[in-house]
């Protein structure tokens, strides 16, 4: 193939102009998440010692195993968010004055389980729970790359103790999970604020 003078000049001009462009790397991005519209329904199963409202885009699944062992009682459930790849593990314990489920021990255990995340946490904010339905407790917001960034315990201090922890089926990454965690935190608060004992 024979190149003419005009073609050669054009090719050289293109080559030089292409080399002088500044390359700008694209910033790192994350997938866009389309959050569902907030609507709630009542969890009110006969025989359970509690009721609460949970999102219509969640499923309630009975939890029968805890680290391969049978759960302490039949009232352990998971609130699953399939479209967001998350799950609130909820464990219920009946408070007793003499056995292994003394009130202060349950509170201490909930505190210890939350503070196990301190090696990955940047901060842990605690908020008091106190509702008109005789539900008290604490809500924990764990910052950083902790496995469970949102946790709570709720109780009436005499008979009922419920603990919840939000986990995702993904590697903990505070930046990428932050929008979903914030979205589900509002749903967790709604669950706690509508929680009633039987």
C-alpha cells in the first residue's frame, strides 16, 4: 500500500494529537440502588410473645439453628430483605430471676456482642429506646467496616428480651453499604417503635 504525502501528514497529525490528550481516570463508582417504597404490615403470629410492624418488602423466616445448634426457644426469627441482600437476626429470650437469663446478664451479653465489632468500628453510637408500649433498650449504630452496623436490644425489664442485628450477605464495606444501612435503619427503628409484648 502506497501512502501519499497528504495521507502521511494526516496520520502524523492524528498520532501527535492523540498523544497530547490528558488521561483522566474515572472515579470509582457503585451500583445504583433503587429502594422500595416504604410500607409496613403487622407481624402477629399466635403464640409469639411479641408483635411488630415490618416492611412489605421483607420476609419473616423462623430461625431454627444458631451456629449449628438448636435455638433456645421457637421465637427466634429473621427479617429478610431479599432485594437488598440483608437480614435482621432477631433472638428472643424470656427473662428469669434465677437462671441463665437474668436481666442484667442479657443486657451485658447484648453490649458485649455489639462491642466485639470495635476492632473494625470507627465509632459506636448508642441511642436509648423508650416507647409508649413499655419497650426500653438501646439501639447501636456501628460505624466503619463492622460486620453488623445496626443492632438493638428491646425489653420490658421483667419478662421479655429481644435482640436484633442487621447483616448483609456481602463483605463489610462501609462506603458501599452505607445507603442500604441507612435505609434499613429507619425500618429497624419502625420495628422497635411498634414492638408490643404479650
